[in-house]
C-alpha cells in the first residue's frame, strides 16, 4: 500500500512540475512595444486613500502611450475621491468619476469596471486595481502584446510581508503554470483554458462590449477567471504575460485579509463542488504525501524534488519569498483549508463580506 501511495505521489508531483517547466518557455515578458497609441487606464477604487495616489502616479509615469486615467470612486468614505481630485487639478490626464448606486445582483467591482468602460474614450482599455504599481514601460509593452487578442492579462510581482502572504500568494504561479497548458490556451478560444489576473487586464474596446464586458459577469467576484472565459466564449483570443518586472501588487497586509480575500471567490475556482475533491486528492498526493513518506522509501525523494522544483524556480523567476518555497507542503495544506472553508460556508448559505459589502453565499 505504501508503495502505491509513493508511486501516486511521484506521478502527481511530476506532472505539474513538468508542465510548470514547459510553461516557463511560453509565459514570457511582453517584449514587443506598440506604436504610440492611446490607452484608457481604468481604476476602480473603494476606500483606497492609503494607496490611490501611488497607483495613479505610477500610471502617469508611463512612457510610449497617450493616456487618460479614470478613477471610479465607489462610495468611498476615507477621502479617496479628494486625493484623486487633487492629482487631477495638476494633471489633466486624470479625472474622477462617481460610481452609480450598486444595483441588485451586481458585485461592486464589476459594476465599477462596467461604469469605467462606459466613461472611457480610447479603443484600448486597461483595468488596473488600486493596489497595483506600474513601471513606465508596462502599458506600451502590454499594448504591443495585445495585438490581435481581445484581452490580455498578467500577474504582477506579488509583494508579501506577513507569514500567510508569503505562504499562500506565491502558489498563484504554481497553480497557474503547473495545471494550465499555455500552448492549448493559445491554440484557440476554448473557455476551458481561460485564465487571467484581475489586477491587470487590457482589452480591445470593440471586443469588450461585443462580449458583454463586466456586465456579463456582474455577479462574480472572480473576474480574473470569468472575464477571459467570457471573451473566449464569444470567439476572442486571450493571453497571459509575465509582469514580474513591470508591475507590483500588495494585495493584502494581514493574515485575516489573506484568508478572507482568497476565500471570497474560491468556490468559483478550486473550491467548486465538482472539482474540489479531485483537486484536493491530486495536491495532497503530489505536494504533501512525499514529504510524509520520505522516511519509508527513498523513492519518495523523487516526489519531494518534483514538488519543490516549481517553487525553487519561482523564488528566482518571480522574486518570491524563499520561506514559502521551503514550507511548500504546509502552504498547500493551508490553501486547501481555505478552499474547504469557502465551500462549507457556501453550503451553509453564509454570506461573503468584502469591502464592507455583503454578498450571498448561495
């Protein structure tokens, strides 16, 4: 029995490790720059006073593009709007909009993004979260990468401070590159291969409105998955680029924020009732079990190497914290705990609270 478990663990660890390494050749920086063009940078903001100035200023420092920056103040109570108005008074490229009242059936972010798209002037629109900081070349490079795609997205370098941040957030790259075949994603528009990062999404205006944009995913909290899926279902190509060198993001600043932030949309991803059991089995067999059985058989060492390989690569390639890689099996266990918690909450009919708004768990 132990031999069977060890063999299963090696197999379940080797397959994502192999796919991760293969995907590294495809998951590249946006290396082409577009001709000088116009971009509408759209920032939804709800109580972002602590960081909105830095976000807007980083966009204004962009090179190679003509800009308009629109911040949608979504009923902030902390002075976010006043800060943006102060920037707009000295830079005419910036303007502040007030989000309409949130209708029933809408998620707050999706509603703000839909309103932003309606206010934008230019044919290339870039949705950027208020906690993202762009490097000067980010927009022009991603505009070049956009090409004939309807939507392109990228994962900024995730800045981590607290222990749960560096334990869990680097797993974004592990799950993405270890389980999504990027070559299949680029072969067509099958929605099954949709992926993106809600922190940074650049779209063609015509494609966005043709497929329904954020109005087509109005109820979701998982725009990183659902918006690319919407584009692909409508026949538009989507793609992913590595933004490690071109953007940074500090998503959360405490363990509580990490837990609640990852749990809020988990049931639209790994914690979906149809996939959580097989995903849990595969992750436990491949990423946890080899570390438990290493004293039973030296063959379990192969499983450990396979499990650790993507994380060691990730430390260097994506500038991740080495402590999270070292404690990888514990991170996987914590990730699964978040997923099962989210599913249990949904099954119990509990609500999700985010940005001082409650959403039904149904």
